[in-house]
C-alpha cells in the first residue's frame, strides 16, 4: 500500500489552518471578555444594593 503524500499534505495544511484560526478567534474573544469585566459596573439595581446592604 503506497502512501499518498499529497493527501497527507492537504490534511496537514487544513489542520494547521484550523489551529491558527482557533487561536486567532480565542484571542479576539479574550479581548472582549477582558473589556467586559473591566467595564464600569458601579451601577447596581435597587435589588442588588439591598442585597449588599444586608450584610
């Protein structure tokens, strides 16, 4: 049985492209999460304020 190197090369290139895409997407999502958690959250609703004041 002969190894078809062309098919292996295509699969390897697709796998590398997929990994690169996932890394890029993860970095983009991480930036969104960091911005979300660093956003000003000082505006609490009345219900949240009441829960924090009960302590």
